[in-house]
């Protein structure tokens, strides 16, 4: 049975840290596919100045040589804020009731779940796989603390289609989209942190040179 993991974010731009995370997940877990799902209008921050279609095009350039990586543009098709719960609900309907669906998020994002739209419904559609982040620890009390206390092993996520939480340790990635944009806006070389086709795409189109965008 197919099993899919989803990596959400603005991917503004996608960088080698994103790719390394996806490849490490493919190496550690029996996933059929990982989908990068760029946010069109993130509800908790200013929308990126680089629109979703351009960010998605960069994702597709970055993953072109790996058939187990994909780009999911569904949030471009919806009006209003890009809510994760809405996207996972759509994916669950498409995949059917039995296929394992896993949403990856960092511990920082996991701790903020109570502020998310329809957060209590997320586990009705997918599993949550939480990645450790330096400086962030699971809360000792509240709703997410209860979830993390009941966490299962990552491999157990493939025994059910949705409904569980697991934690996983992945190699820390010292690059961020924010730092890359600062380099690019200054006209400096960011090629060491970008997939080569993405770096070429950015240079050819002059992306980020003037933008004051604050997405990540």
C-alpha cells in the first residue's frame, strides 16, 4: 500500500536542507513518496512576495531527478489562508481511508499546534511526525504534551492510515530560506546552499534581489 509523507512550508526558496531532510526520511522510513506542499497564503505570517507558482517551479527543478519526490500545488487552487488541515483533508479524500499519510513538522511548529486552524482534527486525516529542533522541547502540560506522551515509534505509523504521533531524529540542517534570501538580496553567492538548477533559475530571473519578502 502506498504511504505518503507531506512536507509543508513556503519553500522560499527550496534549499539543500529541505532536500536532505526528504532524502533522509526516504532512507529511514518505508515511504512511497514525499510531497513538498508549498503554502500559498500562510496564515501566521506575511505572504511571500515570490508567488506559489514560481516557488513550486523551483521545487520541481530541485526534485526532478528523484521519482519519489513530488510537488503538490493544491494550496494555489484555494482561496483564503492556506490551512494545513484543509490540505490534509483533501489528501485523505484522494488517497482513500487506508493509505498511511504522514505530515512532518518540527518541534517548534508542533508546540504551536493549539493556535492552528482545526488543529484538533489533524489526526483524523494524517499521522504527525515530529522532528527535534535545537532549543525546542515538548511542553510538559497541555494538549500537545498529551499527544507527545502517547507517541509511537516512527515505523508504527505505517500500521494505520492516520491518528498517531511519532518523533524522529534527523540530521540538523544549518541552512534557512531566510538567510539565503538575505544573501541573494545583497547580490552574494548562495550557490553552496541551493540545488544547482534552482540557483540558476533564481539568477536568470533576478529573484530576491530587490524583494523584501519575509516568508521562509
